[in-house]
C-alpha cells in the first residue's frame, strides 16, 4: 500500500474478544467510515454497529468475502475469525474449516482485491519439542493441538501468498490477551481474564491451570498497538512477516493471584485442573523472545503485570458497581 493511500479496513470476527476492541482502535486511527466490522453473528447489542459500518460475513464463503471487499472498497484486512484452542480441541473438524478455509478464502480475496492481510498467529503455534524458555523467533514448531496445527499452517500459508503472489501478509504470534470488554472465546489463557471478574465479584477464583504454569500474556491496548504497528511497518525493514513473537509479560497463576491480592487483600484462589487445557498450556512457551519484533518494527509493550492488574481492577470495579456483571 502506498504511503498516501487511505486505509480502508475490513475486520473479520469483529465481535470477538480482540475484534471488538481492535475495531474501535482502527476507527480512531483511520476514521469510522474506513473500517468495516464483520462477523458470522449479528451484532445483537449494537456494540460495534453503532460505531462503524457492520456486515454479516462468513469467512468460509469465498464469494461473500469478495463481495464485501468490493462493496466497501477495502484495501486491508484484519482477519480475526477463528475457533480458539479449547473450542478447537472439542471440534477439530470445525476448527480446520473455519481457521484454514476461512484463511484461504481471505487470502484469495486479498489477492484479487489487492489488499494487505493481518493474520494473528499464537503461542499455540509452538509445541512440546519447542524450546519453551526464551522461545526464539525461528525454532521448532510441532504443536499437538488442533488450534496449533491451524496456526502453523496459517503462518506458512500467509508466507506462501506473499512469496508466490505478492500479497502483503503480516502478523504476530499473540500470547494470551487480557481485556475487560468482550469475554474470551474459549482459549487456554482465559483464566487470566476470568480471575479478575471473580476476584471483584466473589473474592474467590478456581483456576483451571495448575500452580507453576508460566505463559506469555499481553494487555489489550498493547495487542491493538502490535496489530496496527506491524501493518504500518516499513516493509523494507521486515525480515519476517507472518509470525512475529510478541509478548508483554509472563506469569504463573499464583503470581497473578499475588498481584491481585495487593489490591484485594482477601482474594483467595484454589485449583481444579482441566487436563485438556493443562496439556495445551504445558506445550506452550514459558516465555518468548520477541527481539525480532523489537528490531524489525520497533515493538515495545506499555503494560507490565503491575500496570495491567491495576487498570483491570479499576475498570472492572467500576463496571461491577454499575451492575454490568
Ligand atoms: P473470539 O473467539 O473471541 O472471536 C472470534 C470471532 O469470530 C467470534 O465473534 C465469532 O463469532 C467469529 N466467527 C466464528 N466463525 C466465523 C466465520 N465462519 N466467519 C466469520 N466470523 C466467524 O476470538 P479472539 O480472542 O478475538 O481471537 C481473534 C484472533 O486472534 C483469532 O484468530 C485467535 O486465534 C487469535 N488469537 C487470540 C488470542 C487471545 O488470547 N484472545 C491469542 C492468540 C491469538
């Protein structure tokens, strides 16, 4: 995309945890008329459709993706629609259909419509044979979850469309995303969001991952910043494209609980381990090395554990007082 071209952005899966906030971030940056939110479900609460144009779109329908791109003269796509890790384990065939067919439909439509594409990969693209401490940018990727299979294949497919067809594909490997807007859609890191709602509402939380399980995490404002920055990065500086490791913090459940206790002293946590999600978490990095993103497009997060926790508690306490949960 030329430097002076106005970005006209399509967001798929826009009603999800990330999409519902990224869409508003994109609107603030590029203007409400230049962002088109889409999802397979209608926007029942009008959360986005009162802010930006909204259309129903099933990403597995090639023609529909192309129609929306043409109708709204889109030149950049944030492709977020997917099934997440815990859901994909329960419905592997659906995960393949939505995550892979959805992606190839978007890539072919992008090729035809000359659009750039943002594809969010995940820490789920790693597996038990990956070095899990300081996980390098370029390393072994043999995930054993269905979600991971689709994310590695997605990274490769995006690279393929760039090299073979010149589609400007870019992306990051997101860690667990912590947010206070839309609830997470069934991932392995969801505990790090649920814990805040539970701490504020009942001062107790039962964690589905066991003590000592270290995972990378990021607060939503940083996730939005990463997605926008990588898409706006000078292509001449990019040696990688579709799978930049990005992280902001890593912690275990007990470390997060201790941080919350600084604000809510009588908070208590116990454990009831979900073996499926524990197995997935154990196969993901304890912490990643994100120096490639820092070097190639200036990535740096704004929120560490303390700053994220303080903000989450402030926002959710207000929402709880307003009777929103
Ligand atoms: P989510 O589950 O909250 O939202 C996904 C959205 O996609 C939902 O609104 C759903 O209705 C929609 N959708 C499902 N099938 C569709 C279809 N066929 N066509 C169109 N829309 C469809 O997910 P999220 O947490 O917002 O994640 C967005 C992306 O980021 C996904 O690709 C996910 O793998 C990736 N990611 C998320 C995290 C995280 O912690 N949330 C971490 C790493 C990567």
